[in-house]
C-alpha cells in the first residue's frame, strides 16, 4: 500500500499547485508507530508529509463535514462510501471534492500487532508489500499483513472506491467469498439472556468517552441525543443501563448508513468491539432491504425512501 | 399479594388505532387492561427513543400501531416508520430484548375487532414472558 | 525515613494479600490486553509485570461517577426534598503498583481539590485514607516523559513506599511516615549496600532512556494572550475528534459535571467526569457556547495544562508525563509536540 504514497504526493502537489483544490486531506506519519494522523495540507510544498500505509484506519469523511473549501482527499473503499453518504446527506457537495481513489488492500489491527509484541510499546514500523516489520526495545518482528487485518477489512466487500476523480492504481479483486456476518449469525441463535449478557459484557469497560461516536463520519448532529436534556434520553453516568442505551442508540443512528469502516472500533481506548451493534443493523439492512450504505449517489439513504412492497411480516 | 400483570406502553396513531380503541370501547368489546396508551399523530412520529424510553422506565412490552399502508393521514408516515421499526426490532432482539416484547400493527379506525384481537395477542405474548428483565433503568449504579 | 527492605517477589505479594485484612487493596490486573486497577478480591490476580494501567488510577480517589447527595421526593417521606450527603466509605485503602507518574499526578490534582480556598471533602478524605505503594519503571515507555514533567521513573513524590524490581526481589523504600510504619510491620531483610547500589543504577539507566525534555521558562514568561492567539491552534486541532480519551485517561484532568437523577421517588445528585473536549462542557443555558469550535476546545486543554495551571500554581505543568494521551489519542495529537510549539 505504501506504493500509493508517492502518487498521492505527486497528485496533491499538482492539485494544490494548479489551484484545483484549496486544501488536501490525507494522512501523515504519527509520532507513535501504528498511529497515523489525519492532516490538512494547504501548500504544495508541504505535500511530502502525506503518506498511505496499512495504518490508515480512520475515516477521513469525518473531516469533510460542512467544509466550504475545494478539497482534495484520499479515499479507499469504505471512506469513499462515507463520502457518498456525506454528499447524499448534504454535509458536503460533490463538486467541492477531488477524490483520489485508493484500491484498498486492507488495513491492520494495531491491537493484534501490539499483542504480537506482548503489548510492549513499539519504536518503529515499516512495511513492504505483504509484510510489515515492527521494532521495539530489544526486538524486531516481521509479520504477515494478511494475518493482522482488521476484522472489518477481512470481510470487506467494497475495497475499491465507489466514487473518485482518479484511481491511483488498478482495482483490486473484491473479496466476495467470505461471509461478513458470521459473528452476527452466531449470536442470533443464542437465547435472549445469553445475548444480553454478551452485550453487557462487551460494553462493561466503556468510559463514555464517545470516541466511537466522534470518529464516525455519520455522527455530525449539532446536538447528540446523549447531550439532550429536555427530555433527557439517557443519564450521563457510567451506570450500565445508561451506557447500554447510549450504545443502542448510537448504533441505531447509523442504521442503513454504516459502511463498517471500523473507525469506531479502532479509536476506542478500551478496545470495545462495538461494531457488534452496527453489524446486526447492516445485516438486517442487507437481508430485509437488499441495502448496503453509500454505494451510489443515485439512491436516497435507506430511511429516506420506501417501497410499498417493503418487508411487512413483522406487523400484525 | 397481587398477581403480576404486564404493563404495556402503546403508541397509537390518532387517525386509526386510537379510534379503533375508542370504537371497541363504545361497542363494549372487552380487551385486556394492560395498556398505557400514548396518542401520537402518526406511527411515523414514534421515535426509537420513545420505545427505548418505555423499556427503560420499566414497560414489560411496547406496542406501536398505525394506519394500514396506503392509508396514512400524512400519506407516507407509516411507510417510513415500517423501515425504521424493522431494523429497530432486529437490533433490540439482538441485544437480548425477548421476541414478544415489542409489537407493531396496522389497525384502521373501523377495525375495533382487530384492535381487540391484537391487544389480546400483545397482552398474552408479553404476559407469557413475565416481567421485563433487561434495559430497565434503576437507581444509578455508581460509586 | 527508616531503612529499605528487600523481599522475594512472592513473599511481598503474600504480604499484600494479607494486608487485605486492614485495607481495601487495589492492584493492577490484566483484563484482555490491558491492565486495570481493581480491588484485590478473590479471583483477582495481581500482575506487577506491566507497563502501566490503561486508565490512570485517579478513579480510585475520584470515581468517574459518584453519588454526592440524595433525597426522597414524596411529601410524606421524612426529609423530602432536602438533599443529604450519600453514605460513603472512607476506610483505609492501599494502592499497590502505582507508577510514580500517576502518584505525582495526584499531587497536581490535589492543588485543585485541596487548597486554602476550596476543599473537596470526598477527594481529600479518600486521598488521605489511601497509602500509595509505587513501582518504579525499569523500562520507561518511549511515549512517557515523566522525567521532564514530574519526578521521573523512580520519582518519590506522592508515594508512601517505592518498590524497585530487582529481578527476583523487590527493594522497598519507605518515603513517608505512613509508608515507613507500614513497612516496619513487614518481615523482611534490610536492604544491603549492593542492593541499594543496584537500585540506584536501575534508576539512572532508566532516566537515561528518556529523551524528551523542555524548559518551562517560556511557558512562564509568555503572556497568556500571546499563546492564546497563536496561529497554530487550528492546525494542532485539525485531526482532533473531540473525544474524551485524553482527558478521561489522564491522571491530572479533574473537571466534572453535576447531574440530578430521579428514580421513582428518589433524587440522586451525581457527579461525573467531564471533558473540556466536549461542546456541552461550556454550553450556556442561553444556548450560547463560548467554545463553540473544536480548535477552541483543543486550545483550552493545552492552555489549561501548560499555561493557566503554570501561572496559577507556580508548580510546573498540569501533566505528569504518563504518556497516556500520547499513546491512546486515536488521531495522534501529541502533547510533546504542543509543548514544543508553545515553548518555541
Ligand atoms: S474496510 Fe475495506 S476499504 Fe475499508 S480499510 Fe478495510 S479493506 Fe479497505
Ligand atoms: S459506525 Fe463505525 S463502522 Fe460504521 S461507518 Fe461509523 S465508524 Fe464506520
Ligand atoms: S470509544 Fe469505547 S470507551 Fe469510548 S464511548 Fe465508545 S465504546 Fe465507550
Ligand atoms: S486530542 Fe485526541 S484524545 Fe483528545 S479529544 Fe482530541 S482526538 Fe480525542
């Protein structure tokens, strides 16, 4: 993936230089290995900060909300879908954007990598094709990227961008063999008490920092329901039922919109796999409405249109 | 000791099911007394937050009822609602709310008998599950 | 302060286990991939082989959510509508394995919660009834900078006892009277010269590994408005998602919000950690928000830690260098870089 870096720099330099865009949004190398930082470049001479590697795990559509400039941006599969959603939901205009599409080979799960390093802090990271190397105090390990993909990347069905002005490489084959919902299906067969305790357990360490909410491009409401006070839908303490209510509603507000980009899970300081909530919604959207979010600008979002023939079996 | 009987929050559309409940009343049809009715202007007005709020406050069941598809007073509110409810029901049941706690129906204002039938069905289903177990907000569990 | 003792690791752990008779003991324990401080109950396995806990131990003195007052809400009940302090447990606590940065962090917070103008009764009582047994860091993390911000990887300030990991044994040094009284009751051999030398050299080696340093003078000398109006804040803030990670994980962030919760006929007044990164933090009743923009909130966090605190208390920065925000900020906003910018 690192091979995209040069192309991104080159094109960003031209786009900024020719005045085709006012700013360029991408990633730069962070101060901590495995942590890249989203960056907005304003001058052609700064483009060498830009980078693309297997640690670009956030969702850059998050940085587009209500911006007014002409913006150049890099987008892999999932990010491009969130850009589509942003355009459909009037958070940004298509003609404001110049999208450099990146056929994505998947990104890596930094927690799994750290686990492979016995959770010791790293000093360096480099990658080369299908392998990457981590370095720490007194150790160095070369690992296979394939074995460290994030769980959402493992089952991703849209690795090629769905919207772009240029594609920076040849499309990659889509991975249609895997079942993205095997985990959801497994849980679906459990009795209610098992499900409840599974989810109670899942969120038991949540500190309500809202990183999951804020990392998600879908969450741009001026006032989030958790902050509403008249009425107050959910208490603000770490009472388990309030935390559960937060998670249910956060996920539900992503219904029909979530692209399973995994940004929410990536940012959680206590590693809560909260995609288990959104994935159920994604699965039902697919099964009941044949819907996957953000694939095209041609259809309105799932909850913004209906068919008279919609699924009705659950209604008396 | 009183025998337990379920408390069910019912969000009934003003233009149809609420009328059906009325009609059932004037027609002296019997139906279970377990419902706390909240009159709403449309099933489309029922936010998932309302449903969660009901469960949080200890409702043993929730029932939302609106106009038949095509009959919405606002033309299409119930069509939008149907999509929302389909996914909400799936999610709530996935996290452990038992199937049989959350119900939806389309009942026109003329359908007093259907109202009675569905009300009975809902009350029986919730009753069979016993008191609500999950998502009930108690006194804050904090230090 | 008395002499240091040396105990075999399992002997010392046995001592800790037995101390549960007199104290509520908290130890680091591994849950999933990270460590958390948890009460040492049966079934909890203390694990002192850790870099640091994911969350700082500040919650042991200052819980994330804490019931302050309560009252009944129906007229016929006694004391209706009159808030009464909620029952609290201020029994003796023992925190074992706290890192020096985090112990120092409590001293920073203490300036806010325990000063001549204002004393937070619960924070103070809990802090005072707690004994801190620190564990020095032989291998400081690359993201830590306690050497620059606090007392370093074997800093003693804020601790009652300090442990050195000597391989098979711990050297335990009493720092305060509280610590030395506790240690006096522990059976163990007195530390020999060789062991003390070894401990000294571990400390030096560890300090040598820490490479970040800064001079606080510019932070003191620059005017608040000069720093406030610097052009770099928008860039610093660009990637920030305004989550609570940095402030909630931080051992020195102390802000809270108070909420009344009603449950049936009962009212609880609860305080919860709050974060200057949240827009709600400064939202006025009128709807006006003086820190409406993201960069204003990010600026507030750094100005508070690196300027307002410095000016107000004259005692360093409001940061103990634990490195948590550096490691866990999901978008890599690194306070060390911001210190560099502000000092530059
Ligand atoms: S979810 Fe798909 S497009 Fe997104 S990073 Fe993973 S593989 Fe790439
Ligand atoms: S909910 Fe999570 S996975 Fe879905 S779009 Fe938002 S950040 Fe991505
Ligand atoms: S990011 Fe993690 S800890 Fe923070 S609110 Fe989300 S689930 Fe909870
Ligand atoms: S600086 Fe980082 S951890 Fe802090 S609010 Fe911003 S994104 Fe979250």
